[in-house]
């Protein structure tokens, strides 16, 4: 059964992320705020991808537009998925 995650990212331009997961895969991703074209592209690329692969590919990406310059919307998506996995005991 698909589960919807609503995540409030920290230190980045995106204000809210919506992630749908099912069977350890990302079904869909969208965001409010942030670089619209880039976030649409990320959504298209991660659709159907295994959660662990998304985490592996997006963790640690930095953006000079983030408040700390040490974070990014892709990294925050990875953080949201890590938190989801932790909440499920995975």
C-alpha cells in the first residue's frame, strides 16, 4: 500500500516536500518552493527508484543557495527518506 510523506525541509529554498512510497520505491515526488525546474527533474528521475538508491545518490549534495551552503533540496529528500525508513524500523 502506498504511503504519503509530507516533509518540511530545513535550510533550503523548498518549503515542503511530498513523497509517495510503495514497496521500498519512490512512486512520486513534488515540492513547494525551491528551484522548480530542478525539483521537477529530480522528481522525474527518482520516480520508480528504490529508496536506498535515492538515498545513496542524493545524500551529501550541497547547494550554494542553501542557508548553510552545506545542504540542498536533493540532500533533504534523502534525509526525508532516511527518516521514513527509521520510522518503519528498516
